[in-house]
C-alpha cells in the first residue's frame, strides 16, 4: 500500500492508495475508529450500485453497522438542503456524536459528506472514499467541504479534515470515459506543479491503455496525491503555497462560468486553462517556448476537449471579478519549467486576451 501523510493544524491523517483497497476498508477503519461502530455511507446511486456491496461486505466483516444515505446525482443537488436532508436521516437512524460519515463517491459526495460531518451535532468524523479520478487526486484531500448557493459554486463551506482517505483506483473502471479523462487533467496539473516524472509519464500516455494498466494508474494517482498532500501540509488555508494548486484554474473557472457550467467538465476547463497559462508564461518570458509546447501537447494528448467558443473580453471581465481575485489584481499560477510554478500578478491584459483567443483557433 502507498501512503501519503497530510499534516494540518486540525489533524494529521493518511491517504492510502492501493488497487483493491475497498475490500480492506473494514479492517483499516477498525484500526482507525476503534469502538465506534456506526457508519453512515453518503453516496449516489451509480456508485452504490457498482461498488456498494463490496464496501459494505468489508465493513460488516469487520463488525461495523453501516447504512447507506443516498443523495441525488448532479451538481444541482450540491446544496444546503441536501445536507439538511442527510442530517435528518441520520437522526432518524439514531446517529449520535460518535457516528462516522463515509463519503463514498465523486467530489460532490466528498464535499457534501464532509460538510455534513462538520456540522452534524457540531462535528463528527468523516472518512473520504473517493471514486472519481478528480476526487481521488484532488477533492478528497485537504479538507475543503461545502455546497453551492444560487449565486455561485462553493460559496458556503468549511475546512473539515477527514480521519483518513481510502483510495482504490480499481473503482475507476466503471467511471464514464469522459469523467476519467477530465480527472486526469488534474493529475497532469500535479505533474506540472511539482512532479516532473509524473508529467513525463502522462505526457504521451494512451488513456485507454492507462485505464487497463492497474500499476501505472495507481502510480499516477499516488504521485498526484503526494503532491496535493505536500502542498496542503505546507499551507492548509490557501494563503500562500496552496495557491499553486490553482494552476490552470484561473482561466478554467472563467471558462466554466462563461458557459454556465454546461459545456465543460471541470477538468476539461482546467485543461484549457493550463494551455492558456503555458502560453502566457512563454509570452512574458517565464517559460521557454519548447517547454510550453510540451505542456500543451501533453494536455491535448489526454483529449479530446470540447471546443472553446467564448468572447475573450467576457473571460477577462470574469477574471477580474473572480472570488479569488484580490483588489482587482488577477493572480496567475504560471509554470517556469515542467515541475515548477510561480504566482504572477502583473500579466498585461493584452497577453491574457491573446492567450484566450488562441484557444479558439
Ligand atoms: N474539496 C475540494 O478540494 C474540491 C476540489 C475539486 C473539486 N471539488 C468539487 O468536486 C465536484 C466534482 O467532482 P467529480 O468530478 O468527482 O464529480 P461528481 O461527484 O459529480 O462525479 C461525477 C459522476 O461520476 C459518477 N461516479 C462517481 N464514481 C463513479 C464510479 N466509480 N463509477 C461510475 N460512476 C461514478 C457520479 O455518479 C457522477 O455522475 C465539484 O462539485 C467540485 O466543486 C472539490
Ligand atoms: Zn480543479
């Protein structure tokens, strides 16, 4: 088993990565939780149908009493009302302060399950068991939880670090291919930020083959998890170092919002954002042209990507009003080489506009 430790002021915990880990979830949780025997598994129907039995069998064999709490699938149900509904169900099932929530699904389940755990009876434990690439390499680690408001995504929430993160890459076999690819862009992102070997491994990978290559997939996920664990351990609250994780996200978020979250999956928008960031970095002289091309080719190699059809001026406006923008200054995370990024806040508007226009070519 591969382990990565996450150290935060709130707590230290491990992310464990292994093919087939689901079958060992029961014994791992027994060691972790001791006498606390009641588990509440927040999940969605597709995950429960495909993997629920495996998980529950392992939990039951280890002496746990577990119940599934199913929520409706989709970003539009990532709302406070869903969290409230879950809490009502838990009360009905007799959950007390010793209850443990298992968040068993993609990033939506992870964010809602974590949020639920953070406020249920003023806080109970959560264990993240992510089942999408995106959730395994990114969302399950670092303790960010929350829900959407009408006005925007993730506008309510809190940091609530999990007791552990159990990552079984084998569950990705049932993920729709487009979701699989979209998550891989985040893994590639980790490579550019700080894992050049991971970047090299993903740069020319055949995605269909990777899906069937358990060892290589486990490696890619584990390296991404390590990167995220290292960054979060250095900076839990995203004031400094954690911002590097936003590589590709500045323009990515703007593209998602500009297309009303309907045209791109998150990872796909980030993929375009990375392409634009590489061009910006090259144009302002931070990155040599050949390295920029290598990054852009690696992104396209994981494609296909939905095309970009937006007005670049609208993207610029969105950048300037993003919640992460401070005092009207747009911060870009730009690569200076493969494996190294820097936060830059004085990119000329014209350079940004050109980079967005280049995406539509
Ligand atoms: N907390 C964080 O740090 C963080 C980071 C990044 C993203 N997020 C959040 O994550 C969410 C997106 O997560 P996501 O991309 O995982 O989407 P998701 O949770 O919607 O899952 C994608 C789809 O895959 C299905 N699915 C999940 N696992 C499956 C499996 N093993 N087999 C078959 N189908 C499966 C789901 O039912 C869903 O339809 C967003 O709400 C985003 O805000 C949070
Ligand atoms: Zn992301």
